C-alpha cells in the first residue's frame, strides 16, 4: 500500500498510520490522502485508488498473494 498527502503528517498521525503495521481507514488522517493505493486487487495491472482518483499507475511483473500479515 501507499498513499500521498498534500502536507506533512504529524508524529501522532504517523503513529496512528503505522500502529501495528496494518493501517485501517486512513481517510481521516490530516484531511485524507490525495491518493491511496491499497494494492489488494489480487490481479491485473491497474491499481484502484481508494480515494476515487485516476492515478495513471500501471503494475508490471507483480506476484499476488492472499497471505495477510498478522
């Protein structure tokens, strides 16, 4: 996963984001990211931006897995 914000996140927001290594809903952090690619589609070459924006990103040579980190 990766996300872009229009401003620098605070230390508290970063702690919330990385708490436990598996973020939940990050749309409320600092007004929400401008793009949030979750990379959980499991196939294909065009990742979906959770924020609803067209990113123009293409995935090439990916290996998909159903293993979820714990």
